[in-house]
């Protein structure tokens, strides 16, 4: 898999992140809120790791 394909898939994941954020805002989420919040945290960690690994260094 080439880097551009990976970047395209990461962009798709970033776009879908908003769906989890909107779900988290639902008042009737109940205990599922914990799982959604954890999924967001893990997704953010993975996206940050991707950016650190594959983004060109500025300087």
C-alpha cells in the first residue's frame, strides 16, 4: 500500500470522526457515551501518531 492510499484512508477516518462527535452530543446515549468517548480518544491518539510519523518535518 502506498503512502497516498494510506493518507486517503486517514482522511476518510478524519471525516467520520465528526459522526462520533455528533453521537456523543445525543442526550439519550446512556452508558454507550463511555464507549463513544473512548473511541474518540483512541481515534485522536492514532491520528496524532499518524501525523507525527508521516507528516513532513517543517524546518
